[in-house]
């Protein structure tokens, strides 16, 4: 366990416009500290992985794919606005046209795709699958006798990212703003993480007082004095909230003159649908936090809307009578991620690992409503300066009837915890897998990211975490 006081992490900026560091608190730490940033992008609803990329011309599963999905199949033309985008060294797979910007990230060696990931025991419930993944507590089948196998623990006092931060031994003793969720509430993966700041809308992250700026500063100073005199959790949380507010105000308001959104790759905007480009807003927030060098280590972003039961719409609106729903969402997501990556410096890219994850995939066949229903075996995308990109990892089982799970879903061949564990060990230097992912005992690296291997520690941790499961 690291020794810094995690309940007082948010320190480093005085209330108001000042930028002086508070006495006794610093941003930097000692030797051997890990400076890596993990960005966890959760696509809620169960994205259709077979519509991100698919078997192309000449792939042995192409005929099965077209037969299973007559209304959703990614088109084969090599030219034109709806053509499949071939992936160099992609083994015959190609991207849906809406995901075309990801091809450059793949070709540059920064993007890797892991086939058919998921829970070790298939679960098609949004609620349960998301809980198992974000809490890091799906069950296990290996090493347990029949009748004692469990599908997972549904209630725990901490999320997997919380336990990663608690068990990491190589973080600085003091950090300014290490953990951010670009949402209105703390996600399950960061449950009970004391350093987590929710930052859905930086422009409204204040006390919202009418009157002069002087009044707001006076109120903030008074509140800070009150909270600092209170040693309870309420006082600590209040102090952290005020300091976080000051930091956000400094980064996003007073330093606006130093940030030029127009300089660099443009983020996509949809004036007709603000929900579609919310992913751009969230990545802009992260870009500015990273460039402000506030010690960011963990960030979670959510993007919803991927539960496409009706009129999924893999083609642009109006093409093949398509609603264009999936196409528009995928297009904005791919362009936003690409813009974010292109705006990062080489040094920043070397620190970042961005993971795209979703609770499950969809059925291999489209339904009668031109949509897809809950399935399994979904890809995870990993982007980073230390990713061994431009290639697929994991096993593609195939789309033949005897190759599908229950004759309906892509077989899950890689436990999602294997990918996350490799990132934590090789990029973040944390091998405490027994604490972070209880019930997971058979980690083997896949080679997705560069870094030093460590022998996994499967011990469950101290009483705080043992007693955290109900």
C-alpha cells in the first residue's frame, strides 16, 4: 500500500485565481513514480462489435456474416461513401465506414483490437454485466467444484479502479487531481474513491452564486475555513470539493486564452444532436486536464445509446432505408477519439492508454426490427503510445452455427480482466490482481502493451477489502 493520505489528495491550488501550491503539499513526488494515465471509455448499452469491424471479401466467415445479417452487413465495395475500410495486416477484417478514422490509428501502430472479450460467464443483463465489470467482481468457473461456481459478486464497497489506486505502491505522495470522471456522478468502477472528481460540465463546476466575483471568493474562503476545522469525512470532502472547484476554474476559465480549440485536429460537433457529440466535450475536458499537468492518473468517460434493438442503422441515414443511428454514433465517436489522439504530444501519448469497453456484444444475427439483441463476445479497443497496435489479439472463433455460443452469439474467448490486468501490470506497475480482481487467478500477458512483466499477486489484500464484499 502506498503511504500518502488519499483522503487529502486534492491539493495544490488556492481558492480563487491564485495558482500557488499550498504549504506542505506538492504535485511531484519521489523516485520511481508512475506517470501513466489510464482512460477508461465505457460504451453503455452493449455496442455491436460486429458492426465496428467485420469479415471482408475473401474472409472465410464473410458468407455466414452476410447470411446472418442481411440488413446490417457492412458493405463490400472498395470505393464510394459506404465502402468497408480495409485494415492493413488485418487478416481479412475491415472497419465499418463510420469507423474509418480509426484506420489511421491502427496503421500508425497505436490501436489494437482484442477479439471476443467479455465476462467469464455470459450475462446478457445490462445492469448485472455492467456491475460485474465495473466492480471487477465477475465470478469464476476454474478451480471451483460443480455447484459452487458463481457468476459474480453484485455488491462491494469499492470499484476495480478504486482498488487499483489503493493498492498501487508507485504513485506520488501528493497529487493534485489524479482521478476524474466526466460524468454527473461517480461511476461504479470508482466507488468510494476519495480522490474522484466528477466533471461533466467544467463551465458549471462552481457555487453558482449571483453577484460579484468578490462575493463568490468570500463565500469560498469562509467555507474553506469551516471545512478545514472539521476533521470528519464531511469536512475533508468539503475541502476537496472547494479545491477541485478552484483548480477547474483556473484551468477552464482563466487560462482559456492559452487554449485554442481550433489549433489541431477538429473535434466533431453535431448541432442537431448534442447527445451525439458529448463524447467530444468529454475528451476536450481530458485534453485540457492532461495539458495542465495536474497529475491525472485515472479518467473514466461514459457514452450511452448503444442498445440498438430497433432500426440500428449501420449505413448513413436514408441509405438502404437506414435510420443511420449506429452510423452517426460510430462516426462521431471515431472522429472524436482520433482528434483527441492527434492533439496529444508524443510525450503525452507515451503516458496514455485508452480502453474502449462495453458490457456485452450483440447477437450474430439481426432481429426482425433491423436491430440486434443482447449477446456476448465483444471487442475491446486499446489505444496508446505503448500499445503494440496494428494487429488483432485474442481468438476469433467464427460465425458458423456450431461455432457460435448457443448458436446465437460470438463465443467469448478472452476474459476482459486479462486485458486490464496487462495494462495495470505493464503500464502502471501494479500486480495486486487478487485485490483488484477477486476470483481471477490465471493471468497471462497477451502482448497488447509494452512494459515490464511482474509476477501476479493473487492475495486478497487487507481487511478493508476482504470485508468490502457482501
